[in-house]
């Protein structure tokens, strides 16, 4: 995405793992592509984090028992991800 207002390159990872690269007007796309490739590992790491917090997949719960079960599973997943288990 080319922007007249952008002053520098910016990589944004959106919910769901979508990546957007904002390029200042006049900057060659090849430069932006090389920059993105140089940050590949960092971008992949952030995609994994964003997918972990993908709230679009939250289930509809009808009662406190379902909500409690969901939260327990979610907490176990987060604890494992962050090394607390």
C-alpha cells in the first residue's frame, strides 16, 4: 500500500494474520519487498501471536458452565504458549 502521508516503511500484522506494508510515496516497491523479506522471521512470529489472540473464533456460550470450560482451555493454551506450564 502506497501512502502520500507515510514517512517511513511500516509492517502491520492484523487480526487473522494479514500483513500490510505501508510504503511512502516515491519509494521503490523493490526496496519495500527487500525490507519485508529481511524481517520475515519477525513477521512470522507476530502472525503466530496475532492468531493466538484471534477473537473472531470465540464461541457463543449459553451458560456459565460452557463459559468456564472455554476459559479454562484458553488459559491452558496461553499458559503453554508463554511457558507457564
